[in-house]
């Protein structure tokens, strides 16, 4: 039986609840800066989360609610500029300490480091956002704890639910999917990790509760009560029943 060798963490919703009070207000601030009258309230944002990636999400919003914006010849550049402004706002929000890690996350990461389990990240969000969250909410040098960080456009031609980002991370870890465990919070996330063949544990988050998590090893409310020993147990059981 293969032992667990690496944990691959999703970021948004898994490491921290970043969407409602992080990404959402950052998008809204960028829209206001640009003089747009777009405002994404909590309910609308829940709908827009069907699409991962900030630029892709804005385009999806425009298709549904602001189709004229996409008719402009410079629509792509404007979306890119809005996204850069949104990232700057998001970084500022995270630096303020507004987005703590979810329960049990820091403890599990510490246990894994202690046990020599390798760590990686597979996320749709931009690299700057990963860096600031790790630095502000985990530890100043936490970026170095993760051997591979797959984030944003560089790691995936197609964002989650496509498997690209997980395949990119597996290749760089030099590990087979079956030696890794992905930690995810969303249906798009688990579709991506499972399409890459990786056993996956779900911690539901505020926007993803009740989604379809078919194929998950387990669906937990959070990691508060889940030790590394427990995670190894869940992982080993899945291999012996595979
Ligand atoms: C994360 C996302 C991202 C963020 C925004 O999904 O969907 O799009 O909301 O990030 P996952 P950017 O947790 O499945 O990786 O604006 O930087 O794209
Ligand atoms: Mg997520």
C-alpha cells in the first residue's frame, strides 16, 4: 500500500474563507475605482462563483448582466486592468489581517511539516494572493514551506474544474496522484482534483455547503478535529478499498 507523501491544498475556501469578505469587496472596490456601477452583493457573488478565476468571473457577469461591456473593442484589456486593480485591493484586505485561516489548518500544516509530508498548493487564484495570505495569516516565511505553488494563469490553461492545475503540481512534485491528498472546499475544486486522479478530502465552506462532492474520501465541516493521523487513516482506508 502506498503511503501518503504530499498534501495539496486549495486556497480560497479551504485555507481561509476568502470569498465573501476578501475577493468580493476587492472586486467591488475595483469596479468603483473604474467608475462602473457594478456591485456584487453576497447572493449574486454566490451565483458568480460557478466560474473560477477573477477575469473569467467578470466575463461571466458581463455575459449575464452587462453584455454591452463585452462589445467594446477594449473589453479584454479593461477586464485585465480591473483584475489587476482587484488584486491590489485584495492584497491590502489580506494584509490588514481580515482573513484568518480556517480552524485546524495551521495545526495540520505544522503536523505535516513535522512528519516530513510534502506540501503544495493548487489554486485558481493569482500568485500574489497566495503569497499575501500565507505571509499574513500563516507565517512570514510560509511560502517556503510549500514545495510547489500552482496558481493562476501560469499553472493552468483551463481553470478548475479542469484538472490542469493539479496535473501541473503533480508533475513538479514528481509524484503519482495516488501518493497525494488534495484538500478542497468546492465542487469545482473536487472535479478538478479527481479529474487529475487525486484522492480528495472536502472541508465545506460558507459558499459551498451542500454542493455535489461525489468522489470525496470524506466531507468535513472543517479541520478543527482532524489530526494528521486521522487523515492518514482516511487515506489508507480509501487505498485498501480501491
Ligand atoms: C478560487 C477562485 C478564484 C478567486 C479569485 O477558486 O474561484 O477565482 O475567487 O481569484 P478555488 P482571482 O478555491 O477553487 O481555487 O481574482 O485572483 O482569479
Ligand atoms: Mg476553493
